[in-house]
C-alpha cells in the first residue's frame, strides 16, 4: 500500500490516520509538535505553513490530508497561508490533496446541504473556507493537482475535545443531572457527524479517483436537535433525562467583548437558530459509506462499551 501523509494530529487527523492504517496503508503524521513514531505511524515535526518542508515530508506520498485546525478566532489570518502551503506541497510532490472542509461555506441554508449546495457564505470564516476550496479546485481544473474535500456536520464522538463539541462539553453536566446550557435554539433540527465516519470518508477521498475534483458530504443519521441529542446521550449513560436551555444571545454578545470564541459564535448564529441539516446520500451512493447507527454513536460518546 502507498504512503499517506496526514497534516495535523488532532481528532480529525487521528481519525483518518486510524482508518488508513486499518486499510493497510503507510501513515506519516506531520504536526507542529511532532511525536514519537511507532511501528505503525511515523511522526515528523513540520510547520503546516512551510510549503518546502511539507513537500519534502510528502515526497513519494500518494495523498496529503489537510487536518490542521487553526485557533477558531484566527481563521482569517491563519487559514490562507496554511492552505496555500498545503496546495503547493501537493503540487510539488504529486500527491492528491484531501481537505477537511466544513459547512460554513454554504452560509445560511435554505434546506438540507449537499455537495452541490452553493457557496453562499457571508460571514468571514465561511468566506475564508470557501476561498480555500475554490483555490484548490482551480488548481485541479488547471491540471496542476488532484483534490477533494470532505464537509461534515458538527462532530460527535468520544475523541472530540470538549472545546470543539457542543455535546462532549456537556457530558459531566449530564452525569451530574444538572441543566445543560447550549448555544442557540435547543429544539431546531441539526445534523451530527460521528468522527470515525469522518475518518472513513477522508480515507476514501484520498484513495478513490472517483472522489477527485469535487467536495463530498459526510453521511449522517437523521437530524436531532440539541435537546434530543443530549437526552439520548444521557439515556445511554444511565443518567436522568437531560434538562436543556439555550443561552441568550445578548449574553453571548456581552461575553464576546472579552472572549474571542463567544464573539465568533455570534457571527454564525444562523447555524444554531435555524435548521442546519446535511444530505450525504451522494457519498453513500458513490462509495457505499453509511453513517454509524445513532444508538452506537450515543453509547460511544457517553463512554459506554457495548456488550
């Protein structure tokens, strides 16, 4: 099997590395901090914004996976140079470039989002991520590189850090039977992407030529509101039914004066006050990837081992 280079060793990078290993591929992980190599995975210390170092580390690779994750409030400053460096590295090495994208690019949805939904973002972060993809696609169409992008709903699963998950951060609250305070309307429909499913899709995009030259949506189970999700996870852990309330937006705006994360959430209010639903059936039809069953997702997220 070929060499696959994963840039970033966070939850997404780890998920795709695990999937590639399961498929018998050689895996090299690049990150700012490096790591200890094992018999299965080679780790190298490389800056994601250094195209020369990236190209050298990706020499002979079949695919490069962009799983980097700049600080949320620094997307506008950090994403463009990192994305440009990764694109340059893919061109120089001849590797396929697979990016972990997101749904910000579609702006306020008017229905279920698919891979063909327009790039309609009006917020800064959405426009930045849309530019990352259009630059990749332009290079692909010019014949300079082969590219693909995965777009996923909000992550769920036991390996998603609390700082990055509207579900994981509530686990201790649910175990203690306390009220869970969430961003936005607790009762609007929302899609969720199980992180191992994200890894499965990324691995396919780097190995199947049918994937190249377009984005793909990670398949998700039918949408569940934040109240429903927290109720399901509480039930999986044997806790009392979840009590869920939405944080008032004026409070979040006030907190945003001092806390950049809160300020950024207010800018994408539409993702939590209106239906935010994906349709990944195109990915399922093409590659046969089905979303993991919801009860399994809830058990895993709750830390319950199935017997």
